[in-house]
């Protein structure tokens, strides 16, 4: 299976003229403790998120796609207004919606397994302190994201035991290890095959994730390298692993419209930087700042379905070839050099801009300066503030 690669975070600590600099790659952050200021430990946590996402996509008519729903995810088939030629080389349209309503009632958890072995021992040690199943799942998948490196090598065994011993895998091995770890503490889960359309964060391609069962509530998706208790609306579930591929159908996977109104609520120390988890009523630790950006703020040289703001859409007409080598696909995606910098009294925190929305969470009350290129904006935040700055018309 082709893995939609989510950036692996890397941190480099350097001392430069009395300044401690921590760099996180991809969509992570940079936090600098200024000389003479109180040292601030950077936030290395994932995010708790809420809101909605939706995607309308074109897919090969021959793809094994059926209507499907679970807790938070819904896929439906839509007849296009104008049909392409019929038959196996035609296309169909689908809609996927993801609803991240807060989990109102968490599932009480107790380890229910007597399994032995290294995988079971680790899983039981990780989940021992969890009161709720949501936390047990986050602790286990958080460990996996921190410790299992993504590596696309189809010659290597992707079974759970081999992946655990080797500490590398692509999406198939990631899913199988996650199912094994969760099963070791009595949490039912299963692998899911699908196609990931995500031109903003990585190449398109066939992908594999998991589905976790919560007693009394139902099944929820999760991607061990990206999300807990949900997957993005760009993830298309397939009803079968048997997917016909031909040059005629390979280019028909495409996002037609995309809307994203999901937003971070607060940080989650159970997850590493880069992972997102569905919000479940955890205490909010500070103010939130969201910045909506225009295309001029984003460094990009290829056509992607750019979000112009919450619930706004744009068009996309092309997709990468399914089955294309991951390394070859990665070469087609430029690295963003634009950065949003938020300066407080004693620290500077930045976000690499690779999408038109930038979020800062858990901010203490006070005055801040937001810097993006030549743009400067003064902001005053009170406790629990939720502030949005719209720069989409800024030149």
C-alpha cells in the first residue's frame, strides 16, 4: 500500500550566542528562549481538535467504494451532473464528511487481556494509568508515532512482531502494529484500506489505517501516524483491497471541492507534535489564535486544493498516479519556506506555513506580535480568548 506520508518530526537543539533554539520540521513549531528571559520549555504535544471537514471527490467508477458511516465519518455516492462515458474507465463522484463533535461521555477502561510477550507487556504498561478507553488509545498510538519510523520498503515484513522489533514500517505495518498493541489490552480494532487524497500535506495514494471499537458508542477511525478518534475527510474508505488499476483510471482520483472548519482546542500531552485527536471535554489551558492566510503568504509551486478559509472551497483537477513510488511523489512537493512568528514577552514561537490556516493554542494572557513576511500585527489576548485574524486580502 502506498503510504500518504505525514512528516516525521525532527528536533535539533543548538546553542547560539546564549539563545536556545529548538527546530521542528514540517508543521511543527520553533520556540526560542530569548537571552535574559525566563527559559520556556517548548510545547511538544499533539492537539485536541473539534469542528467539521467535507470533501467532494472524483473517483474511478471501478473502485470498490460503497456508502459507509461510523462515529464521525460518512461517505456517500453522488451522481455527477454530467456523466463521463460509462463502463469501468468512467468516473463517479462521492462526498465525505467528518464531524468532530466533542465526545460527551468517555468509555470507562480496564485492561482486559492476559496476553504475554513484548508487544503485550508494552501496551499494558502504557495503558495502565488510563481511566478511559480514549486515553488508552491515545497513549498507545502516541507511543507508536514517537517510536516507529515511517519507511517505505516493500521487501520488509510488515507483520506486527517484525515492525515492533525493527521499529520501521509503512502504512500497512503501522496499522498492523496498532491493532496488535490495542488488542493486547483488550481494545477491539481492525485494519482499514482506502485512498488518501491530500494534496496539501502530502502525495495522494492508497493507504491503510485502523478502526477502533468503543463499547456503547461504536467504531471510530484513527491513523496511527496522524490522528486519533478520526481521520480527515480526504480519506476514502474502500470496501475491498482488490482495486483495478489502469492508465485510464489512475488519474481520475481528484478532489473537486474541499471545506475545512476543524480547529484545535488545546494541546494533548499524550500525543507527540504533529498528531491530532478528537476533543473530549478536556480543560482548555489558555487562549487560542487562528490566522487565515491568502495565497501570497504560502510558498507553493504546484496545484493543490487550497482552502481559502473555513467552509470555503476551490477546485482541483489533477491527482498523482496511484502506485507511484513514494520517493518520486515526494520530489514533486515543494518545501514551504513561509513562517508565521508569534512573539510574546519572553519567547518566540513559529509555525511553518503549508496550508492557509495557522493556529496557536494554550497562550497565556498578554500582548503578542504576529509576523508573517512583512506583515506585523499587534494582538492582546485575555484568558480563554478565541481570536481569528483574517489576512486573506492582505497584500
